[in-house]
């Protein structure tokens, strides 16, 4: 099984996908005239938008929900893996994919808003919806929906749940060992699993509103706390910072682990972490209540910066400054190009990050990483559930087949239980398969949409025009812009016009 998964992972994450991720980001960056830079101030101001309705959540809540998916194990263990296998230069390529990926995030999240629907008392949208409603390719919508349900409902929760279980053991100790079908399991982990499932059930059975209310409090708190700890490490070693940045930039092009390894691991872990182009962000973006679709696209572009340029960079600097890392050479001969710590240290784990903080804060360091991992991973599981639920709702609508949403909830809870008690093993590769499959479908799909319809560009120009005119309340008329299939926004505009005429 592991050999098959490794083969599948290698096929999906071929150099073609790696350069497709970078190429799509560069493509949209040029076409939007680097909107991720030009509208940075606008992104920040839009975060303060508190508009919400009975069906929609606020822009900030949508940001928190999408960040709960973006900020996870990849920010701690994923960055360590990128450095361990790709060298310090992999960090540079994570930055590149984040900068370029912000424009991809704008495009896909604007599409999520454009083609959202109102059903079950809430807004729903995502790649399956915009492939169907914009292109008229229901088969592609169904294919993406199935891929995301398999990825977010089966593959990915196991990674996050495994990290949650290990984090609790790190904080409270292993306790007694209990024999099970999965081998000996820590009693602490079993108690933690019971609590996790109870809290998870309470939140996900409450719908997107409850998920949004939970994440808007937890996500900013955990991200800020983690960055503060990193800043303390950087401040105490401030004299090393110039050399660390020099190392990152020089190693990116003359990488100790090989130029290809640096790019490959940097892009793979960058995409896994910030999810730009993966197609996950548009689901939360579609749930937001905004005046114009481009607004939520810009907010979601900002979320990529938060994930990679802030949080992933914080992890990388802690590891590199304290030199608590190894760089793996050929996997076949098991040699290290750089060896600073015990060679038995597992690279695809939070170990480098924990050792980095332990070197500064002592025993408190690993405990803090454990707490951070717990919240990072738990909120990501919530995001995965919402994505899986949204795509099940799409299949119910598209195929006229009643799939009980309760089954999705139970499936997620089962995979969380399995991931918590199972050893990490090949679940990272399972996660990579899920991420890569969604990325392939979504990136190719949004590029096709651009060449056939260009709705995201039309929406951006319309928003920039209204902003330049200084309007107090934005409107969006898809018919006037030649955008077809945006039924929600057509109906909203007609209703606004009728209300304005009545008020006159």
C-alpha cells in the first residue's frame, strides 16, 4: 500500500504540477497587474467588514474559516519537512509560491463568490459550482466534488488528527499504553480523542455559522501567539538574521540538497500550507456576505500572506536561527548533507520546531508547539469538514441524489478517530495525493475559465472603477459585464434596483 501511494504521489506531484502552480500564479499576477501588491491596503480595510446576514457570514469570518484550513500542520511540520528535504533554499520557494499564489487565491475566491448559490439557509460555492455554472461542465464539477470529498473527508483529516493526538501526548505525557487493533495506543491520546470528538460534533452539527464563530476567535489568537514566540527567538538572535536570509537566498539557487529539491519541496509544502490554487479557499469565500465579488477575492489573497509570509516564515526562522535541523541527501543511501541534530529525528514531524523552541525556552518550548499544533490542526479539521459538506451538497443538487449530510459528519469523525490513534506513517503522502489531485483539477479549470469568459478580470475592473469613482455602496451587475451564470448576483442586482426605484 505504501509503495502504491508513493508511486501515485510521485505521479501527481510531477514537475509539471509544481511549475503549473508557479505558472498560474505568475499568469494571474501579470493579468491583474499584481493586484496582491496594488490592493494590499484595500485588503486590510476589507477585513474590517462586519456585514453578515441570516445566510452569509462576514468577510472576516470567511477569512478565519479559510485560514483555519490554510493554517495547520503544514505551518509547523510541513516547513520542517521542506527544510529537511529541500534545504534552507526551500523557504525562498515557499515565499515565491505565496506571493504569486495570492493572485491565484484572488481568482479562485472571486469565482467562488460569483457563482455561489443560496440553499439550505446558507450560501454555498466553490470550484464544483463555478465549473458547472460558468463553463456548463457539470462533469468537471462532479469530478472536483468527488476529489475534494475523498481528499478533505478521508485523506487530509488523518494528518491533522494525528498531529492533534501527538500534541496532547506532548503536553500531558503518554500515560498508560492500551492494546488495540492499531497497536499500543497511549491512554492520554484516547482521552483526548473522546474530548476532540465531542467538541468536533458540537461545532460541525451547528453549521457554517458555528464554525465561523469558533474560528474567528481561535485563529487570530493562535496565529498571533505563535508569531510572538517566533519574534522572541528572532530578537534574542537578531545578529544572526542577516546571515539567515543570505543563506535562504543563496541556497535557493545553489541548494545543498539540489536545485530541484529546493523548488520541489518549497512549492509542494507552500501549496499544501497556503492552499492557493488548491480550490479549498473558494468554499469559505462563497459563504461571505459582501457588496461585490472582488472584495472577498482580495480578502482571500491576504490570507495567503498570513499563512506563508507570516506563520511559515516564523517557523523557518526559528529552525534556521537555532540550527535545529538536518538536510537529507539521497534517500537511498540515507546520508545527510547537513547534520546539526540527531540523525534519527523524523524530518516530516514537528521535531525541528520543538527543538528550536526548546533551545530558547527549555521544556516550555515543546509544550507550546504542542498547544499550537492542537489548535492549528483542530481548526483545519473544521475547514475540511465544511469543504466536504459543501461538495456533498453540490452532488445532491447536480445529481438529484439525496446524500444525508449526517453521513459526512460521521465520516469526518471516523477519520479523525483513525488518524488520532494511527501512527503517522504514510498519511503525509496520502495528504499530498489529495492536495495534488484537487490542485490539478482546479488550476486547469480556472485557466480554462479565464480563456473562455474572463469573469474574474471583469469583476476586478468593475470594482476598481467603482472604487475610483468613490461610491459609498458597491453594486455588481453581471449582465452588464457580460458574465453569464451568476444567477445569485443577477437576482440581487434586480432586487436592489427595484428597492431603489420604490424608495424614489
